C-alpha cells in the first residue's frame, strides 16, 4: 500500500510540472512589462517614455495577468495531459470540455436551489466568477480535482471500442460520454461538500499563520528535505497558488496564493508595497548564496592535490545554482556521503525564511539571480526592500561556509575533493556511497558511442523502460526492473549528478541539460508522443 501511495504521489508530482513550470514564465514577462511602464525608470530614461514601449508593456502585463484568473483551467488541462498514458492531446481537449461542463453545471444547480450570492456578498459566501460564471470558489483545487478525474477516465476508457453502428462512440468519444455524468454529479456534490474543505484549508492556513516564524521554518526546511524524493513541489505549490499562501484584493479583484498575489501587484502601479505573503516564495537565499558558501567550503577543505579538479566540478554547479536556482547538482554531491550536511542545509534554508520575515523583506526571490533582478529592481526598494534581501543572502553565505567547513573537517566527510587516494574526484551518487561501504568493485565503464544508448543500457535496456518524462532538472522514468539500473555508468558515462531509485520510479538528475537528454532518449527509443 505504501509503495502504491508513493508511486501515485510521484506520478502526480510529475504531472504538476506542466502547469507549474509555465507560470514562472508568465511572471517574468509580467515583470518585463512592468519595466516598460515603470514611472521611475521612464523619468530616468526619457526615450523609453513613448506610446510604443509603454503600450507594449501595458499589453504584455495586462494580457498575462489574465492567466492568474484561470489557473483552474490551466491546472485541469496540465494535470490531465501529464497523467494521460496515451493520446495526450485528446486528453487535454477532453479536460477543457469537462471543465466547461463542471463550471456551468455547478452554476445551474446553485441557481435552481437559490444558492447564488449577490455580487457584493460573493467573497464572504465563498463564491467567485470563473470564466464569467458564478460558482463556489475552489481556486486551483478545482483544476487539480477535475484533472485527476479526467485523466483516470481517459486512461480507463480510451481504448474502449464498439462494433456496428456504435463504433463511432468508442475511444475518446466514449471517454467524453462517461465524463459528462461524472462531472455533473461532482458539481452537485461539491456544491455542498466544498465549503467543509474550504473551512479546513482556511484552518490550516490560520494554524500556519499563528505558528508565525516556527511555521515558516518548518515550511522552508521541509521543502528542502523532500528534494531526494522529488516531492518537494507538493510542499510549496499549495502556498503559491491557493488561499494557504494568502488572500489579497488587488485592483478590485481577489487573488489567492503568494505567487498569484505578487504577480497581480507587479502589474498594478497603485500598489506601493508587496504583500507579506511574498515570503512563501522566498526560496532563493540558499540557492543564490547559501549553497555558494557550501561550495567554497568544500573547495577549501579539498585535498591540495584535488583542488584543481574540485574547482572544475564546483564552479559550474555553483554558477547554475546562483544564476538559475538549480540546486540538485550541489545537493546531490553531499546528501548521500554526508547526510548531516543535507539536514543542516535544510535547517538553514528554513532559517532564512524566518530572517527575511523578521526583517519584513518583501523582495521576490524564488530561484536564481536572473529572476531576482528582473522582478525586484524595476519595482524599487520601497516596494520590495530588495537590498536587505541581498544582505541576508550574504549573511547566509558566511553561515553556510563556516558551518560546512567546520562539519566537513570535524567529521572528515568525503565531499568533493576529499576522496581517498585511490579514488577519482567526482560528484557522488547514493550507489557510490553504498558500494564504498560494502567495498564492492566498480563495474567496467561502457564504451558505447551515443549518449542515449549508454543511458538506455544503464537503465536495463529499452524493454526495461516503461515510461519516460522529465521535469526541470531530472529525467523521470518508470522501469520494469529497477534493480537493473547501473548508477555508476549513469554517473560516470552520462554526467548524471545523482540517481534516485524508489520502487519502480527512477530519477536521474542532469540539471538544465535534461531537456536535450530527454529528446535524445525519445529519439533513440522511438517515442513520438512526449509530455
């Protein structure tokens, strides 16, 4: 049972990437639009104050903010496509139909039973407008629930075929036929059930809010601790896109979730200071500063004869973390050979949230320095206090450096550059650690010429691979026989930073190169339909 639950969570987490990875792009473009309409910038650079550039900025920001008002539909389609096993495009189309049916079915049922609140009382009644239709305010959870149900029905009935005159109702048409009554009944049921869930969600949000800095510390620490499982997205996503991350009215429109709120506030010039809910997305201190200090500590504690190799390894991964906020290559280098360092890293990450909250810093810092500059500099200091964010980051750079250097030397951790004489300086995986402890002999390196063929062989061959997907940094697969995975070959021959095997789910960490590797793998395996 536990294995099935974990497998289901892994699949759900993978499906969430489709909508989740799109939204930061919208946010950055909203910030870019704000650059062209920022009055202080226009006063400083007068040639930008012309109808073409300011009009472009206004259209860019205004058009993309509309995405925030339709997150339910975006998550519904994204999750359905992500979970569909076959004919993903058809699944996405069916998800749109199901979403429209649900919204209008709930509205009609509420109207027939006199449950629709007056316009001025909608918010207090827990209702809202979705695509211009008044229904219960389920936020992003509406999309998640409908996406899960649509994907289940699609996977179960997409291959159902009939004979004779009924054959035109087989396949995707039968999926739609089954979906209609299910969605209508769900709309009726949720009209009565959802208020209880909403009350529970609000209660959880209130509990975390009442926990104050301790709640923030747990949030930040847990988000890092779940990195090895690949489920860390499930920690922060509800806070970014639901009422757990706050509810704020911006420009006469109510927004839920930390990220939705600050996106709307970026586009609204009347907002003089970002809401305090922005703290739930302040995940960048450890990425831009802390782990850089950790890398410096690993370099300074490396053996003299290994320093050049350690520098060659650590500089690229530190640069990737600082610029883009991709941390797995660094974290995987020490989480298995020195778990204590990873626990300390998670605790320091949680502490950074507390520090920013105590200092009332409102800067937007979810990932790396590129995002940070694009978001905050155009908004100004008054609105974000972004220089204080930098100062806190520099403080954590020092804390990470001192702490990691002390612990590495105190416990003689075999971090990068501190391997025994007969070993090669390299990034470690979990299997490296286990084999080192068991004194097992390493297998001979493979000599295949193509990267894809090496990866496939290291995964037990093409017949052993059941599914292939990827997220921002990891190749995510399900294998028939995961015990056939050759982690050392993936590590040494293909440049993988880490390998995680959990039942039949296997994650191979490649960093930002994962998209290219995924394409090579799809071509090699003859996979034409991709996520």
